[in-house]
């Protein structure tokens, strides 16, 4: 994995997301109840606070939970809910260590179908159906991970140029389109449509 992303809108954070499968998974995990850019800057902040170039699943999995929560809570906080997100990140890393020897890319490497990849993503702690589909679309659209049927498995997020999620963000213009789509969806939900 070594692609150029523009999700965090921060060159260092985006560079890390493009080369570290674990950073990309953590960014996706953090992408809730905060702006997308904030969520996807989180892996870089975590790595810096751990004193490393990139997050390591083995290290995070066994990190003292109170100290890890404090690390995420230090200002500026990694997330609006740093304590609960620290716990979720550790659960994700523990799962990766147990099932993939700590290699986040193992989740998608060698997968034959989009349906199988979706199942593997949904099995990750903190990844529900929607988050799994969005991440699958991100893998297909920007990382070139395209097992047979990946677009169908990603649902509407897999559609070309749909501008529905982080999978479609390639710069400021597409970020604005994704943000506009999210606002439309929120407005429709609020009006009961």
C-alpha cells in the first residue's frame, strides 16, 4: 500500500493513511461524530504521541488502557470521545493481532470476492455494515483492492463518482461534494423523507 490520499487534508496525515493499512483502518474507525478530516488525522497524531512513524497493532493491543486513553485525550484530543475511541482502537488492534498477526492488510489481501471482503470488514470491532461498505469502497476506489464484485458489495458507496463518502475524496473539490451530500442526507432524515 502506497497511494496518495487527500482525506485528512493534511499532507503528513494523508501520507501515513496511504502507506499504513492500520492507519487507514483507525481513521475509518474514528470517522463518526467528528469531521472527516479530524478523524483521519487521528492515526498520525496517535503515531506521533507513541513516538513512532506509524501505529503498530501489537503495540496498541497491549498498551495500558488508561495510558492509551490519556494519550488520545491530550490536547488536541484525537476525537470528541477520546476515552471510548481509545477502547475501540485497542479492541480493533487486539482483533487484528489475534486474527491477522497484527497485519491490517491481511483483512483484504488474497480475498477472492467483494462479499468475502465485506464480511471480513464487518467482523472488525467497531465496523458496522455501513462503515464496512464505505471502507470497502475506499479500498476499491483509491487503493486498487478490487476483488470480484467489490462495487456491488460496497453498495451505493461503490458507485463511480458518487461523492457519498471518504471513498470519493481526492481533494478539496470532492470533499465539498461529499460534505454537500452528507448535508442533503441529514436534511432529508430530519424532514422525515
